[in-house]
């Protein structure tokens, strides 16, 4: 399947975006249930290239990924919390 698609891995991971041969290839979003979301470039089903990773606690990492993992330099940002 080529073009826009939705790929699921059980109930734990969902990818929505560009696909080639039924795999994540191109721009898209991969969501890991209860832990993180990856938005950016994918190759052969894995985050590869410039990615923005947002964790469940709001922590964000912008940088390069290889095989779904951060590699090299990147920028972290943390949510600001205020007391009420």
C-alpha cells in the first residue's frame, strides 16, 4: 500500500502518514500508547531524520533520529508547571 495510511502494532503503537509498501515512509506521526509521540520523517517503519518527540509528561525533544531512537545533538524543552 502506497500513499497515506494507518499502521498499527497491536494496541500499543499507531502510525498515520505517508507509506510505501505498507510501511511508514515519509512524513507522519507515530504514537506509542501512554509514553510518547514521534512526529517527522520515517523510513522503513522507523523514525529516521528530523523528529519532534513529545513524552506523556510534556517533555519535548527536537533532533535527529535513527531506528526510532535519538542520535546526536538535539534540543529538550520541559513543560512549565505552576502551583494553584
